[in-house]
């Protein structure tokens, strides 16, 4: 999508249910084998009471939205802030939503509000800045 086609208020969403396989796969890729993610017994004794998903699994859904839906292929991440509000557990369905809040045509940048929700409660909030090349 060309930057001229983007308007403040536009949004896109993506949902996925987090599985044990997702957590194990992410641990393998990232090297984050924190027992709160990987060890049932350890996690049951934690403040969460059971295993939680890595926060960056859910945050990664923002990248999926930017690269495939809004603005779409060719855009480049500049920055992303993340505030982790609640844990995400195995079998939770995460809904990621990105919403355009500002457009800077001179700099070819689009600024987004980003949230992930589980059961309509915010689990991650933040802001993103995306660059859109002129030839896109």
C-alpha cells in the first residue's frame, strides 16, 4: 500500500492461539529457555501459577500485520515500544491490532498504536513507527 492511500484510523488485526509447540519453537529460535515458559513445575510455583508464553511471540504478530496487511509488503520497521500488561498462557487466543495514528509524508513514516488482547483484555500495548519506501 502506498503511503498516500493510508489514513489515520485505519486498522488491521490478526489472531492466533498460542500452543505449547509455539512456545517450544520460540525458545529454540530465541534461546530463551526461562523455566517460567518451559517448566510446568517451576511455573506452577511462580506468580503466574502456570507456564506463560514469551511476550515477544505475541508482539511478533505486529510484524506480521505490518508486513502483510497494513501497510503491507515492502515496509520497514523503525521502532516498536512494548508494555506487557498481563501474561499470555498456553491455549490463549491473542488478537493483535494495529491502528494508524499519524502519517508523515515528508519522512515516509506511519505511526501506529499497537495492542494485543486476550478475551478483550489488553496484554500488550505500545507504539510503532514504520517506514514506507517511495517506490512502494
